[in-house]
C-alpha cells in the first residue's frame, strides 16, 4: 500500500532521549520507559525487552512517532512509539550519529 505525501506529513517524527527504563512485573517482552522530547517527558512502552537490558537503553537517542494516539499496554498508557528495524523479530532502534537535541522534528 502506498501512502500519500499528505498522510506521511501528518506524522510527527522526533528525536527523543531515553531517560529511564524499568521492568513491568509479569511482562518479559516489554518495559516502561521515560523519553525526553525537548521540553516534555513521556511514558512509552518499549518492546524487545527480551533482547536488551534496561540499562543498555538508557541514554540512547532514538526516533519516535510523537503524535500517535495513546495506547494502554499492560495497564500503562504509552504516549509515543519508538521506531525500530525488525531483523528476525529483534528490534534495532533507529538512532542518530550526530548530537541532535531531544524534541528536534524530523522532516
């Protein structure tokens, strides 16, 4: 399916920094994270927990969809989505190599 430029332009893609990550009791594949988006912080549910230690995610600069509708997962409202490549069901978080401030919009 092809997406129109107008539909793509509706996405609010931004740089975020993972500030904290904690396990969710009873869940082995997801964790609760707090990401910084410039002047605000948001709770996000991060998948792929079986592949990463929470401490390994803290401090990573990632790409998020900031205007995705909130969704409850494991009873926790997630307010953004981290973007990742999927290789054999393992997520590889989209990161940046330059020092880009959290909250920066991707165009």
